[in-house]
C-alpha cells in the first residue's frame, strides 16, 4: 500500500548542522520574538546590531523591518544599502546571500530547505539562495532552494521561482518565466553616444 512507504516517525536530518547549539538557537528565537520584533519602525541600526550579534553579516545602511524573520541569522549575509520588507522570511537552513542595493519586498519567502520525496524517511535537503547586487524580489515571492537571482534582475509580485533568474531579466508567474529585460542596454549606449560619452 502506497501510504505505508512514508515513515515520518523515522524522519532524519543526517549530516545537517544548524551551525549553533540548541540553546543558542532558542536564545535567538527569544530575542527575535521580543527585542527585534517589537522594536520601533526607524530602529534599523538596532535590528542590524542584533543580527550581527548572532553572527549575520550585515552591510552599512541596511534597512530591515521589525516583522522580518530569520531562522538562523549566522547563515545570512546582506550587502550595503539593501532593504528587507515587512514579513519577509529568511528560512535560512542553508546560506542566504543578499547583495548590495537589493530590495526584498514584503511577505517574500526565501526557502533553503526541502525534503527528499523519494526517501521513506523524508530526509532534509538544503541548498543556498543567492540574490545578487541590485536585484528586486517583489511582494509575496517564493524562492525555491538553490536559486540564484542575477545582478539587476527582477522577480514580479506573487511569483514562484523554480529556476535561476539571469542578470537584467524580469521574470513573473508560477513558475516564474522570462518577460523582458529590465534595462535596454542598446538604448543606454545610444543615449551615452548622443551626449558624447
């Protein structure tokens, strides 16, 4: 019988490390649910301080809303002047790397963990998520484990990203697909030539 092939009572995380001890993880969750979550709107430096205190790499000028959530901040890096919106979720079982001048808009979910659907024990699998410089992940986007969003790329609102998004491309939909280029490089070259550069 098919239903007998999955044994969740034998679930395993063999080979996986959270990167910190259990008490440290619980302490972070306590801090996140109190000092971080209930900080006032303009207290970006305070929230950045707390994340750095727990091992995150946070660049200068980063703005993170108080309702954003980080599973394991020591597996997260965010480059200079990037913005993280309300209720963004960093499910950081693996590395999440955000470049400089990026926007991750409200309610987006960056997922680094999944399960082996062919394993009767439903084993955990993790892969990093990388968002490169200047990219914009719009509202309510789901990003699958192992995805890279390229430099200056855009993912439209409420999209599901199941494959990499190349640099300067706009992708939308479920699954997200190419729609157009963000910047018309040939037009920019013509404009620069017109002003003598």
